C-alpha cells in the first residue's frame, strides 16, 4: 500500500481520477468591437478555447466574463456554442462576472447554469444601444461635398455625413426593439424561476453584484477559486484554457496607414462602451 501511494504521488493531480478538474475560459473585452491594442471578443476567436475546455474527464467548465457588451450576434453565437457544448458533454457551467458583465456581457453570463459576481461588479444593462457620430456640419465647414449614389431608397440610411431623417431613426428603433425582445426572451429562459419582478429589469439599467443577486440576475456573490472549491473540494485543479496570442503588426497597432482612421473610431467606440459603466 505504501508503494502504491508513492507511485500515486508521482502522477500529476489532473490525471488522478480522485481529483476533480475544472477548465477555465476567460471572456474579456468588448464583443465584436475592438482596436489594434484591444482585440474584440468574437466567436471565431473564442470557439477554439471552448472546444478545448469542454472535454471528457473534467468536472465542470468555469467561465470568467469581463465585458461591457457589443455585438448581439457575436454574443448569441458564443452563448449558444457554450450551451451546445455543455449539453454534448453533460457538464455544468459556472460563470463569474468580474468588473462588468453588462449588455452583451450579461448575455454571455446567461450561458452559465449558475452565475456569480463580486459585490461591486456591474451587472445587467438588458437593452440595445446604437451609437455613432454625425459629421454633417464638419464637412460643410471644411468645404467637403458628400456624394452618394445608390440603387434603392434605403441604401444610405443613417449615413453620418448626411442629415438625419426621422424615418431612418424609426427604422433603426424597430430593429432595436426586435433585438431587445430576443435578449429579454433569453434572460427569461435562462433565469426562469429566479428573476424578481422589477420595472427596471429590462430597461437597460445596471446594478452592483449585490443588487443583481437580489433581482435574481445572478445566483450568488463570490470569486472563482473559493466558489469552485466549495463545490468540488480543496484538491480541485483549475486548468486555464488560454487563447493563442500572435505577434502580428496589426495586434501591435502597426498596420498600414490606411487603417489608422478606422482604428481610431474603433478605439473611441470601445472606450465609450467601457466608460458607460465607469471603467
């Protein structure tokens, strides 16, 4: 028996059947919106991590979310892939909100069977927003003439270099209402039986982790290591599944000069998303 124990100790913890392993994936950043120094969070980039995290032999998958939101489509793609993998491998998913899990970030959090946050995390913002810039007066002062040629009366809807039209804004609001309903349906389904009645729940309002728990948006307050050890024991092994990192010029912000204006606008959009939540 002593000899057997000696050889057992030589086996790494993660290979011992008696030791539970939880894989950990970090989802951080604005969803579908980024800059050279802050790459966006997209389904294409995240899927390889998820594929490696969900596998036979692990006890569960933990996901950390730190995102102010962004693209609803990318949010849905990532969320749905997590749920599909969880069903395929029959694994529980635990989500941990860091600084912020708002808007699309909360959409991602809803992929968890249980959601946890710090008491001071920002959680919620169940709504849809579209923001942009208007340059009509700017190009007029610069003496620049805007020329647009289109086949189809709606091809130039909300062009930032032309005056805004009420009918274009109404069209955008109709689109946003459809996306908002999808978001609300998802939250109601994933948090069924847990949500509390509150008139502000689906207005785009956001709350601290403590208030989010009272509203049923999360299951509890706590951090990843302590919560998982309470569930799986002190011998638990938490195995991080990291995204591959390249060193291309675009990642370092050294792409071609033609990319600079676009990158600048993307940086402003990313900064605006984070700043809405005081970050």
